[in-house]
C-alpha cells in the first residue's frame, strides 16, 4: 500500500510522464513529485493549455517537461493518471446541477456497475468538452450568449467528435454512433487538426442573429478552414476526408443522442439548460 507521500519503493523507477526519478505512485501511476503536483494543479484549477508548437508533439522529458504544459498534461492522460483521485482530494463544495446528476447516478441500484461507469464517462466527456470549447482560441472569442446559441444546436456533433477520441469508450457501446465514431477514429486527427475541425463545426454565422457576432463567426470559420487546408497542402485527399467528417457529424441526431445517452442522467432537463450552466 502507498503511504501518503507516495514513496513506497526502495529504489527509484522512471517517471511515466517525464522519465525523472519516481519513488512511488501518484494518482495511480509511478511519476515524480513534479509531474504529480503539475497534474494535481491542472485538474483542480481546470486549466486549459495550448500547445506552444501547435502540433501537440512536444518532447516531454526531465529537461523539457516545463516547456509545454499542454503536451505534459496530455502525457499525464496518456499514462492514465487518475483524474477522479485528484477530485476526491478536494474539500466539500456545492456541485453544479449536471455534476450532481453525475454523482447521483453512481448511487442508483437500478444501474449496473458497468452502465454507471459508462454514464459517468459520458457526462465527464461532455462537461470537459464544453469547458474546453469556452476557452478555444477561435470559438472562445464569441460572446457567451453566442456560444450558447451555437452549442444548443451543434452539441451532438461536437460531443461525438470528442467521444471518438476517447479510446477507452469502445464504439460497440454506442451502436447507433458506430459509423461516425469509427470514421473519425480512422482519420487519426492530430491535435491541431481536431482544434481546427471544432472551429469549423462551431463557428456558424447562420446560427447567430447578432450581425457583428455572425461576422466574427464567419471570419473564424474561414480562418480555420484555410489553416486546415494549408496543413494538408501536400495531401489534399486527406483534407477532403477531414472535411467530409463535417457532414457525418452534422447528421448525428441530437434527439437520439439525448434520449439514449443523456436522459438517463439528467431526466427531462434540456441540453440547452445544461450547456448554459457550464
């Protein structure tokens, strides 16, 4: 059993994140004190980083672990550091409505353990997706009201895009979403490509009434489209396949996604209401 300091090894082993010396497990993984503190701080403060190189491939080692916090955090996730363990360390706080629903679902006897865990993961993915999008370098520039209007009509598309990137969620669990999830995964999107695709999905001027906000949304969408094209100038076939993701994701029926995945968690509360509280 680990002691409170996490030091339970007679000799150090390499930190799973940066390769520095680790004397025990922190949040389920053998890592150094530095990466443990970084992970805890990032999760507790809900920090959203941007990759300094723009491609999400920065080297994370002992010498360069502080260079790009985005890639360092992604590395923490890749080695499966336990987010829940950080959250359980927090003092008591008043949970938001949606988080209350997530918590309560784990205590219902009518759900099997597997069903409960799946529902928790679904809810967590949705929460983190909306929080991340609020700070997106493109979409995040729109007003809060504009964001809510757009998300109210596009949430299912963006959720499925994010769900597809969650490897532990097997597509067979969501048979009605198997095609879009499988297609998106087959693209093996890079971090920047996904970010640009999200901006194209979300920055839709036609969904906004405010002319200034609509103009900004159109501009942001055009910039994202151009950046995605320039990134794939030597592989136009790949560019077209990525763009084809848009139509596939747009066809994800929000009503079906809501009924099958979210209504068991939030009951009759609308997704628009949930989005407005995040």
